[in-house]
């Protein structure tokens, strides 16, 4: 392998690792958001909530549901790709062999990098929404206990 091919191979491995990291973070955050939603629903069902707490808490829950939607979008498989197994699924064995012999690593790095950026963008927005939703739920709790009037 020449230096350019080695560099591209390293870059491809790095992008694949970033995609894996993003999927792992997304899974953890999705579990966290689900736990917060379930816990909030369980705790507040029996509480006498005032109108302000209901409105703010409902908004917080809606924001968290939006965050969960972004997280699910982030881990949704992209089967329309032109690189890797989505492409190979459309080819015959002979076409795969031909494709691999003339493999364009730079195109693979570029394609997977776009996928990684899209995943990170969804993850980042979901984190922002999770923080906003949590802040709204905290405010609703303060409104319920009379700590913020």
C-alpha cells in the first residue's frame, strides 16, 4: 500500500469509529430521555398541579419527545447509500469483485463522513432539546412546590 492509500484507510477507519461513537452516545441518551419521560409521568400523575406547572411541564415533555425523535432519526439506517453494504446488496458477486478491485477509498471516506456529520447534527440538536426539556421540567417542579411564583 502506498502512503495515500494508507492515509485513506486510516481516515476511513476513523470515520467508522466516529459513527460507532455517535450511535453509542445516541443509544445512551435515548435511554436517558425515555427514563426521564417515564419518571416524570409516574411522579406527576398523583400530584395536584397548578395550571402554570401543567403548561410548562407539558412543554418540557413535548420537547423531550422531540429530542427522542431526533435520536431515533440519528440511528435510523440509511439503506440508500452508495458505499459499503447498501451498495453491495444491489450488485452481483462479480460486480462486487470488480467494484472492490477499483475501490475509491476517498469516495467512501467522503460518503461516510457526510453520514457521520448528519448523525452528529441530530445528536447535538437532541442534546440541546434534552437540556431545554429538563430545564422546563425543573421549572414545572418549582412551580408545583411554590418555589417559583
